[in-house]
C-alpha cells in the first residue's frame, strides 16, 4: 500500500512538473505565428447612425452633403465606412447632383468619397438642361476637384435618349459628363 501511495505521489509530481514546463516554454521558431506576426482585428473607434456630414463653400452655402444609415470610422485606414451612402453635390450653376450606392467610404479629411457596387447618379431638370440619370459601379468622387470617375460600364439616360460607354468623368461643378470609351447612343428625334 505504501508503494502504491509513493508511486501515486511520484506520478502527480512528475505530471505537475511536465505541465509547468509546457506552460512556461517559449514557442519554437517554426511552431506557428508569434505575437509580433499576428495583426490585431481592425475595429472601428466610433459609429454614426442616420448621420449627415456637410461641407460648406466660402460663402457658407452647402456644397456637399454625405448622408448614411450607418458609418464606422476605422482609424488605421483613416476611413469612414458607410452603409447606404447618399451624396448631394452642387454645381456652380446650382444644379443638385445626387448619388447613392449600397456601400461607400470617405477619407479622413472628407476630400474624397468612394461609392461601391451599383451607383445611381441623378441630376434633376433645370431651365438649361433636362434631367439626367447615370448608372454605373464603383465611383470615386474627388470633392476638392468636383469630379466623379469610374472605369466601369456607364448608362446615361435623359428624356431624349440613352448613352452607354465604358468609364466616365463627371465634372459635377460644371455639369459636364464625358464617357471614356465604347460610346453608343440612341436618341429620339422630335
């Protein structure tokens, strides 16, 4: 009986020592990623719900308005990720261009906005110009320059007809739309 108890104590001490060595041992070079190799999960540092960000011109009038259902700010990237962004931009002549998409991002300085996936841009009719609706994908908007650019397919519709092409530059401050390539149009004569 004494031998059994001694054997049990010896096994318990050996198990405890082995566990202690395993728990305090440094990982080998090839045994997996070290703490320095793993990047922490990027997390937003603040959220916005049903928000509106407004940029004013030198005279104090609204120049650009970004609205969204949800915004998450990621400090590492310096970006605001936006769900259901709606962007209103004003031309020099006062036309109100409106763009929307399922997702978007705005940079930290609010100098550019990217609209991701399916993008719709609308300019209501003015005395000088008919209404215009543009459909495309993945649009980059430089708010300082007043330009929206994509290399994706584009469809532009106005009451007189439809134009299609690949890529575009929209100078919304001057109310000018330029399709880059493979441009085709279908217009009705009245």
